[in-house]
């Protein structure tokens, strides 16, 4: 049994246009993936692909007008969509989220230690304040914050970007969760601090046997830190599998375009750019959603492609996945 199982997840938004006609945006269309304990899985794709929306749905944080008409989300074997009360009890304790922009996510009117203590006592009311402070110092040390007792007294504005991001990781870990979802956890950090933060997360996943879902635009981060990766385009996962296979031998034209757009050692065919724009979610085309941007489009692409196996653990939603072009 996987730690987190997302199966055939659909999310839609209904809105009225200027003509007062109700329109529905198909934001997620049949998203399926697994996260295992003790691994980091990457979720990548361009802006608007549905990465953060997938994370919000998994955490039960969607609000109207978002709606889930179809799909299943299971965590530790429990059906989260069918049991909202179970989700409320799990969120913040067994499953947590690290969000973007740490300095705007921390409460500027509360010291770091007070925020860590409150995070625990909300979910563990019987925990004493003294024990919560002890655990808070311990988790600050675990995320490599020097002199944690002193940092407990700091205000958020006194922290650097990297230090604030580590505090957010500490807040996500202080209740000993089984799953951490990290949504662009190093946005705005320089490359040295980014590496330090991600090294910390990787070591914690290994040492505590956590499962982690890392949402990012950066394929370099995926290549270095993730065991498996799912590539999203227009609300669908178009390719997934072990990182070495997906980035080393991409089978979907969109993944190939992403890999080819990276300068350096990951790109095999030189530096290129990906042209075009995502399709209109209010008026999705029939067939393959990448068809209009694909250099290999053929008449068969007018029908929706299934997930075709490339290997036993690697698949791509392309009619010609694994076939020579």
C-alpha cells in the first residue's frame, strides 16, 4: 500500500462570463500517481499545469468554486474524499505542506518559538507548553538551524530567506508527519541556500522514512533529489516513472521539450525553447492536449492517448510512446 494514492482525480471550476453564461474549466483531468514512504517524488510542469492544484486537492484545501466531480485520494489506506472528518484530523499532523514565500507565510506578529508551539498544541491539545518548546528546539536543530534556543526568540523579519524556509520545514515536521508536500520550497533562494534547504529535506526523508511530494519547475532539482517524477501538462500527467528514465529517455514530446530546454549536462540535444501556450481549460481540444504544440502530431492524435508503457515502471500518455519517430 502506498502512502498517498491519487487515482483519476478531476477538478473543475465553474464561473459565469460577461454574457452570464456558465462555463466550466477542466483544471485537472484524470491525475493519478503514488507517493511511497521514504522517497521524494517530483511533480513538474509549466505554470498552469495543475501542480499546486493537485497538492491543494490532496490536502483538502480546495474551496468553491473548485469542485471534485470524480476521482479518489487515499492516504495510509483511508479515503480522504469520502471521509472529510478523517482528513481534518490528518491535515497538519500526519500530512503537512511547505508553501512558497516563507517570509509571507510566517506570522510577523509572533516569535518563531511561539508559532512552533502553537502548531503542536492545535493538533495535540494534551501536549504541555514546556514539552512543545522542547520538541520545537529539537526540530529546529534537525533542520540545521544553529543555536535553536536563540532562534526560538527571533521574529520572522530577523530571519534570512534560507533560515525562514528552514523554519517552515520545521513547522511541517514538528508533529512527526508521514507525508510532506513541498510546493516550490526554494522559490526566491539563491542556488547555494537552495541546495542547503533541499539537502536538509532529503536527509530528513531518509532518516525519518517520510514520503515527500516536491512541486517544482526545476528539472535540475528533480534530477538530484527525486527518485520518481510525474510530468504535468494542462491538468494531466503526460509522463511518469523513475527520474533516470524520464529525464534520460523522455518518451512524451512535452517532456522531451522540457529536457531539451535545459542548458548543461541534462540537455542532450542542445539548448532550445518550448513554443506555444497551454490550451484553454474552458474549451479543451479533443484528443491529445499537446497536439497543437507537438512537432510529431499525426491524425491519431485527434483521439485521447492512453498511458502507454515505455518500460515496466515508466509510462507516457502518447500514442507513439517508445516508438521511433
